[in-house]
C-alpha cells in the first residue's frame, strides 16, 4: 500500500467532467526496422509489454479510497493487469499521415480513465504510412510526472539497465481499519507540521516581496496574478484536440547558443513567438504580455512514479514584435521566476497540497472548472522535459518520434509540451475543440516562430565564429 502525496492527490481531485487529468505519451515506431523482416505489429507489442510489466510498477497500481475520505487515497500495489482491457487496437484513417494520427490521439484524449482499474491505457495505432505504427499511452498524471514518465519510458524502450526480478504477485486488499489507522497517523503528522509550514511560507513570501522591490518595475513583464483575458482563455470543453510537430534538436541548441540563452529559454521564446502569431490571427493583435505556467521538478532522481513538482509563472512577451528582444525578455522573466521560486522554497507548493481536504477538494475543483470568470493566474501551460538521449527500440523496431502532453487547467485550454528524444524535439499541443479552428494552427505558428529565431540568430553566429 502506497499513500499518494499531496500533488498526486490534487491531480485526482482536480479531474472533472471537462478537465481530464491523464497525460499522453505517444511514440511512433518504424516497423520496417524490426529484425524479422519488418514483422512487427500488435501482437509483438503486446508480448513486449507483457515481458516488461514487472519493470513498470505504476502500471500495476490500483486506486483505493480511504473510508469517509479521511485522507488522500492510496495505491494498492502489485495488482493483476488485464491486458485485454488496457491494451487496445485503433486504426488511423488513410492516408495515415501526421494529421490523421493527431486526430486519433485527440479522440483518445477526450475520455477519462476508469478509476476502478489501474489508471492507464495503451492504444496501438495501425495504418500509418511508410510501414509505421504508433503507441498512444494514456496515463493518469497522479501516477507519474514528467521525470517519472521519462524514466518509465526508458524502461519500456529498453534504454535503462534494470535488475532482473520476478514480479510481485501479492496484491492484498487494504482493510478499512488499516486505511483509517494510516489516515489518522497522517493527519496527526500534518497537524504537527502545520506551524512550521506557515512560518516558512510567511518568511518566503516576505523575502519575495523584498526581492521584488529591489529589482524595481519591469514594465515589459506581466504582473503576477494578472493574466490578461485572451481567446486562449475560456471554460474548457470535454473534447480534446491534439497537434504535433518536430524540430531538429541540434538546430535548437545551436540557436540557443548563438543567442546566449538556455534551451529552455529558447523553447519559451518559441512559445511566445507562436502565441503572438496566434493572437494576431484570432484577435487581431497582442497588446500585453501573457503568463505561462511552467512546471518544474523538485526531484530529478530515477524514480518511476509520483509527482515531485512545483511551478513557475513566467511572463511571455507576446506584445513584442522583435524576436531577439522577446528572447531577452523571456530570459529575464525566467531568471526572476527561478529566483523567486528558490527564495520562496521549491517544495512549498507541494507541502501546501498535503493539506487539501479530501472530502471538499473535488467539489471545489469542479466549481473552478465551470467558472466563467477569466483565469488570472495563467493563460497557457508550457513545459519542457528531457527525454531519452538515445534511440529506443520496441521488439527490435526503432522508435523514431516521441510526444507528450500535460493536462489542461481551468480557463486555460492550451498545453504546449516539448520532449527531447535522441536528435529531435517533439512538440505537442493539447487543447479543446473550442479554441482553434484547427489545432495545427498552433504547431504551425510554433514552427514559424522557430524559423524566425533561427534567422534572427544568424548574425550572432557569424560574430562568434
């Protein structure tokens, strides 16, 4: 039995009929590279997954509620998995290109997971052009954050050495008495820790305010908790749309180096440029900076489950026409956000989540998900995860592309997630069916924004040559 931490539990409580909190992990496989003359398909993947279930512990967890919701739920470990339920076949319509696959992914993302079973599904997509297939993994965010997901994926794709062990088959039912006793102990520990948490929060917020006064005004950066209303922000619908694109990682790194910023800063600058184009297209202009919620890991170990994350609120200068100036402002905003996060305490947010009241939190999040008022905290979610650095294989067939998504937030139905894999960046946009005329408007805008930055960086590259 494994207790969910506060962040895990929050991702359960915040799931509503229109806000699903599963993530997607999509990998495209070149079946023609399989050893047996390109003989790779559904049955081969099924056997591959069956052979590796012992290494993918979270896929054998089942959610157990504590009686009377006295505490956060627990995971029942080592449960039996019914592959006939969790592994499914889907067909990608002809001609089997990127758009057709993305449409299937959006349909799969539109339905929630069944909480009476382990919280995941794998959909094996056939019919892709060029002898390819894809696996669309739908995994609840409560099971794993970006770091844990990357480590799980490395195990699935044979990219990490794992000691050979026999899988545990004992899945004892947690008794009500045991669950309640554990809940009482957890509540007592939290009660004893509360004064220290309040003290740390007061000290941290005081330091952040002093640091903000020392910096002085930043007129080109968005004011925290004052995200402007945009077409990107409205009540989220239950339907999902997905769009993907890919970029050469080497070009991204070179552009970042030429402009003197980190790869993460460049990714946020690409997002700012793409969102500026979208605002101009859908609203006729971009007059104010917007706010991106950017998750950050507080634990980068080799764990394969759980959520050890916090978040940064970063100003995106969509109102600035010059791409190089946008990069400068993004780097400034990121530096300020990181400084404030460190001063406040990277784990403070997660510590507060421990105190979410299990009986009340679902109703609160349901209300938030239906509110018509604008989300003042954020306009859009943008995340970047370092994925596998070397190419992976499934049943001997090469995995050529990987994409990932996070979740949509109340009033903010656009999530941009970037995963690096081998020599590529996989760009994924998850949204609802009300925001864009075509979700590929977003990926097209991001691609154009990157080309714009590459061109703008060219003079700087020649200066440093």
